[in-house]
C-alpha cells in the first residue's frame, strides 16, 4: 500500500483524513493444507530462516 505514490508522497494528508499506518508483524503468513506454513517477518534474519525451512537456497536468495 505504501508503494502507491498517492500514499507514499502524502497526497492524502493522513492526519487530515485520519489515516493511520500500521506495520504488522508478521507481515505475511501462508498456511498450507498439510499444516506447514511460511511466515514473512519484518526482521530479515527471521524471514530468511523461515524460507530456509523449505530451501536453504531460497533463504539465501531472499537475503540478496
């Protein structure tokens, strides 16, 4: 959402329209039918560890 230029460049003047940004942690969580899951955290190391549960290569690539 904050990648949108209207929001990024403060064109809506959030204080005027009472818009409040929240930054959740975890950022994203995807459960799978087998009970496993993948979670993206605000912390880079923690997210890389999550990816590495499935693929060390992907865990390293995400860091790059």
